[in-house]
C-alpha cells in the first residue's frame, strides 16, 4: 500500500476521512494522513495512519447525484423548482417558502416563480380532487389486504389504471405531508430523531434497503428512502471505483459475497451486539449490508444503488430539513451503514457541538419507565465502542454514545429509542405482506414506492396509537386524526 490521492471533493463536500471520533484524523481529509491503495478493489482502499480504521472510500460527486435523485423523489408532484441546474431544484414551496414568489394562477391551481433562476411552475394538486370517492375506495381495499387483482375486479379497472391512481394518491399524500413537515421542522425547538433500516422485500434478496428517519417519541416519519432507482440504468464497473463516476450503481453482474447466512440474533442483548459486530466485519465493505447476502437477485428493471450512497444522501437530506442553529439528536441501530453516514454528514454540527449521535439497542420487553440503578460499561467490537448497558430482570437496553458533548448514559438510556421508527417499518411489512411478496413483485420493487409515500402519510396523519392520537397530534400539528377522505382531498 502507498499514499495516494483521495477522491476529489464536490462543491466543497468531502466525505472521505477517518470516522473514529477519538482519532486525531477525524474529519480531516489530507491524503498524507492515510494509506491509500488502488490496486485491489477487494481490500480496504483507505487506512488511517493514526488509529488503523479502514473507512471505505466514496465518490463525493456521486453522493450529490444521489441526493439530487432523493430530493426529486421526495418532492415529486410537489410545487418545487424543476431546473436541474438551479440550487433550489427539488426544494418544495411548503418547506422553503423564502425561495419562491406566488405568481398568479393557472386555472384554479397556484403558480410560483423561483427567485434564483426565475423559472415558473404550477402546484398541480392545489385544485380539488375530482376522483376523491373512487380513490378513497381503492385505498380502503388496499389497506384491507386485497390483492391488486381483487381490487381491479371490484372497481372494474385494469392494473395500469390501478397503478396510475396509486401514483396520483402518492403525489397528493406527499403534498399533504410537506405542509405538516414544514410546520414541525420550522417551529420545533430541537429535533430528536430516530433512524432505522430494513430490507424492503425480505423474501426477495434483491438488495433493496429502506431507510427511514422520524421523530423519536411521536413516531412522525420525516423522510424515507430506498437504494433503488426505477428510472436509471446500472452503468459502471462491477467493482466499486470511487475515483471514476458513475460509482454509485450496483452492476447487474454483481454476485453475493457471503458464504454463510447471518446467524439468528441472540436473545441476550450483550451477545446480540457482539454478533452484530462480527456480521459487520464479515462484509467486504463494512458500510454495505449487501456484503452479508448469500444469494442475490438483481431487480428486473431499474438500477440498484450501493447502500452507502443512499445512506449518506439520506442524512444530507435530513439535515437540510433541520434548522442549523437547533440541537439535533439522532438515534441509530448498530450498523456503520447509518453510523458512518451520520457522522460524516454531521461533521459541522459535531464541531459546533449541537448534535448527539447514539447507537441504541433494546429488548422488546424493555419499558421506558424501568428504573436504571446499575449501568455496565463494556467496550465491544473492533472499534472498541463504549456501550452502556442497563438490565431489569430479563430485559436489557444498551446505548453507545458516538458523537456530541453530552455523554450522560443514564439520561440516554431513559430517553433514546429507535422503537417508533422500527415499528413504522415493521407495520408496513405486516399490513402489506401479500402485496410486498407477490411472486411477480419480488424483482419489481418499483411498484412499492408509491405505497411507501401513502403509508407514511397514513401513519403520520391517520393512524391512532393506544391513546387515540396520531403522530401529528402528538407533535401538535393537527387537532384531530385525518380521515382517508381528508388525506386525499
């Protein structure tokens, strides 16, 4: 190995540096601080000379390209600048009012003009929904677990019409949510967020991961993304080359790397955390969960994105929604695919000391009201992460404080949790199990993407918890739950 150049920064963004917070090289991207090799793509390309950590390299421009894709999806159908060359591209009027002028009407629909590039656009969903009753019936049948074929037969439509309506409903849901998202992020005194990820289609082995971030206690989901693009082609090399774009796509010639399946998680928290570290280290790229797949089936259409690119872009998008001067806490499951992205993207906040990043792992039987009398401190994994673990009978909870200036284990053991975001994702799996696992959809994840937007809107605005309150109500964004009719209006 020899010293070499790091991938070039992009618009001032440089994400390649040591991710060990206690290391002198943390956040520093001077090439002489690292050993860099280009010859063998199967070996770590970058090793920190100070602490020996081996963070995988990324193409910075490709992270921005992925952020551009995610912004476009997040704002699809919303009133936002559509000029690819404008810095306001994809930033919705609802969340960034200061970037636009109201600019008259087109029929009964509001028109806007971008202050930066002067382009105009129309809020196409600002008019009345003329298909409200029909779409309400369609959505009701879908939530009652009817198959697409059964819904088409009951409503006397063909599958193409069904999916067209699904796209329209998803757009209306995104527009409705954008207003509530803006209301929350603009008025919150601070942000307590929980992130989580799972495979989108557990039985397909198609490599598609679903990342979600929401308010930790109410369960209000702020944004979600998948590492799959329905409208792109997977161009580029089989092996990841961070120096030459395109670098973010998984090749159709990619094959699974793992020889043995991931073991069943231990019921004992301490052992489960240790198991996870071993699983992570077994990957060729510690930040890429696809390295644990023993079988891999590429989606039949579209392009799969290397998970770190989507993860880094996801947190860039999350931070873009948060006010810069307000404290942010982000709780994460134990995995570098989210940890490294959050640490890197939050570098400026870490330097300003207005961020807390934590790993959180807890047993299902753990209750937030349990007293915390004794805390065991354990250093675990290759990284020697410092875990604080509390036990109450057979239930355990652990936190690992990753970054910030408020390392108070007892406080975080009481308050930090990713349970609400995980619940959101697992409930989607349960409600739409047959839809997700239809044989023809296993390699066609594109059909699920509108459902994710619809489900986020329903979960935030309509679904009531045991106290009869929605996530939006708990954040005081709405006085009462929304009906399906109100959601689609």
